[in-house]
């Protein structure tokens, strides 16, 4: 009913206005309205939007110090994470804790690295509670879904009582190790502005093992009544029970479109089953805790307590979406009673700076002008294909790849255009890459942003803008992508199209033929990328959100490899016609 591109910003604005006594807006998310007591650990949470109350709703006493909020189902950028961290940090260090998703791992991980470079101790705890997304022997590959709430509260409570960063990190890891979630979907969710849901569940069926980013479940089974559904969800959760666990906190979570009365009905069935199994329930939370826009679905989370975690769980908390007992922010921290210390101004270290004293070679200026035209060419061709890329991504993902690529390229074109005409290639591509990563977010935003910066830096460092220099720069960009994302050939990612493209360029550059032109080499390399992208249809994904839905992905090419091949094909065609 309004502009989809403003959905996240306006929603977050409304949230801050409604809870102005508890939270304050920061460019990139929210922090507590009152600064932390000096010396307190800042527990920072975050991820894509579309999951309210996660993430902004869990900022408050006994919970998080701040939340970084990306676009719908898209990880926030490194720059967003840094801005929120600088606003929330109080001298006790920073703990990032969030669901185990590739884009979040890349962006938050880079933010933690930069904070440490500034002298701020920053740690990370990934949340991996989704038992349907990977087996027990691959727990590190599991996703984070509704169980994130238990980790947020336990880590936040530890920080609130004055524990140091080592201890808060230990508590968060312990909480994650004892938290397990299992869910089902009855209908898919619809992105703002979209006419159709990201996936559909066949009539009379339910989808077990749902994700929270519009991914369908890992398998469809006939719809069950509440008593049967309770047993279906509980059975695998009991198999994950730690050997020393005697009591459990139960979280029944609605994904956005299930009535609270139905959630309470399901909880009654869950309690009956656990009573029959002889499992004492220490506490229960029922409601919409981590949603997926308007998805019809439910999940069940078990937090297995020990004495230490039970004490923290019963600690007070007061956030807009989570209140336990009577909580207020502590008035004194480990280091001081002074609560008047102003918030740190955001660092500008994450903003690309152009050094006026640097001498820019004419060849670099010419290459920068070519790069601007290339970015616009890429933007135009992705605009044409954004819809089909989104549909391809929705088969085993969240359906946002086309929109995210277009959003990132639009930002990159704008950033490149803002720099003076005599800027160097590295300055133009670094600015473009930073804004691509900032605006697009997600894994692809981080990888494309880093690749652009690396490409420009390589060419300018070698001062070689020939075919050989371009091939070498492509190799260094691919190495940077692998370093950040960790993908290998055959994992069904962009890498599977990039490596053949790189090899074809390198072969042309090393052939020694004086007639080898960049345009001709690009054409050959683009054909190699297109063939490789099409061949990813025969691969099963081993990374990212598509991995738990590998069977659904079979027979369909990878969206990232496809968008890469589309872009390089357009660049090759432009080079052939305009040089």
C-alpha cells in the first residue's frame, strides 16, 4: 500500500517513535535510549528486517544494548554495524550475537575486526538452534531462528549484572549450545510490494523445517492436528537434550500469521506431551517472537537449563517486546557511577576517503571513466532481469537476489558518480563497492562490494590496465571473495561462474598474441561464465540459505552465478560495440 523501498525505514521510524522512552535511532538500527553504564559489555544483535520483534524489539535492560537492522531478509552492512556499535559501546567491549547466516557472518565479522583495530574488544557468538537445517554432527552449519531470543536474554542479563566480556561471551555460547528449535510452515510470506508469496505449501500439507527468510521447509507432509503437531515438533527436540538437563524453558513462536489463541492451544498440547515424558517446564513464552513477515507457521524452542542459566533466565528484562519481572537499566557499571558520559561519535574509518595529495595517473582516470560506464551497464541489465533472478532465488532461498543486486548496483552507480571526474579507478570502485555493500547488504552485497574495491586497487597498484592487468585483477577479486565467503568450486555459488571467467581471461592475457583485445577476451570469458552458470543446475548447494533446501535447488541454476554471467555478458557486448 506504499513504496516498498521505504518499508523498512518507515517501519523502524514508527517503532522508535512509539518506544521513544526505551530506544533511540541510529543510522543502521537502534540503541537503548539511555547509554550503558561505563564499563558495561554492549551486547549487539541484528540481521535483516521482516522478523519483528527481532531485532529492534529486543533492545533494553536485560537484553541487547543495540540492534543492527538490514533490509527485508538481508543482512545489514559492515558500516551499519559499526555505527550502531560506536553508539552503544561503553568501554566494556562488544559482543555481536546473531543467527548463523552467511551475509551476517561476513558483515558483522568485518565490523568486529575493524572495532578491534580501533582498540575496542569485539567478539562474536553465532546462534545455531535450527535442528532441521543440519544434523548434529554438523551443528556449526545450523541456522539461527527463534532460539535467538533465549541467547539474547541470557547474554543481556549477564552483561546487565556487570559480567566482563569473557564471561558474557561464555554465557552466550553456553546458551546457544543448550537451545534447539523445530518449526513448520503452513503458507509462505509475501515481500513488501510483491504480488505472490515466496513459496506455497500444497493444500492439505505443511512444510517441516522452515526458515525465517521466506525459505520453504525441508519436506512437506500432510497437515496435522495440534496434538499430533506437538509430538512431531517435540520428538526431534528431545533427541537433542543435553545429558545433564532436567528442566526446560519452552518458547512457542508464531511466524506472523498464526493467531495467539492457536499458539496457546499448541502450547497446551506441548505441555501435556512433556508432562507425559517426565520433563519439567521451568518457564514458557508464547507469542510472535521471531517472525517472517506474514508467514503462517509456528516453531517450538527448548532452552535446556542448568542452575547457572536458570538464574540468568529469571533475571528481569525490559525491552519493547520482551519483559520479565521488574527491570530497569543499571545505574552503575563495573567502571563508574557516572552515567553522563556521552555516546561516542561514529567513526569515519568505514567511509572511503580520497587523498588529495595522491597523484592520479591519466590511465587510472580513463579506467575510472570506463568503470562508471560499466557499472551503469550492469545496473541496466540487472534491472531487466531482476524479476527472474528473484524467482530463481525463491526456489531455495528468500527471493531477494534480483532486488538486492539492483539496489546495490544503483547505489554503486550513484557513489561512483559523486566523485570528481579526475578520480582514480581505485577511488571510484572503492566508493562504489562500499555503497553497494551498504545498501544491498546480504552476502552478495558484501562480496560484490569487496570484489570491486579489490579490482580497482589491483589495477592501480600495478599501473597495468591491459588485458593482462585486468586478468590479474579478476584473480585478486576472486581471491578476496573466497576469503570473505569461504566458497569452493562446486558449492553452487557465484564462484562456479567466476572461476571459468577468470581462467578464460588469464588464458587470453598470457597467450602473447598481439591481436588479443580486452573486448574479444571478455566475449570468450563471458561465454565460459554463462556455460558454467547454467551448469550449476546440476549442483547441490553446500553454502548459504539454499543448503538446507538442496533438493529443491536441483535442476535450477544458482542465482549468484546467473547474475554474474548476465553482468559480464552485458559488459562484453558493450565492449564489442563501443570499446
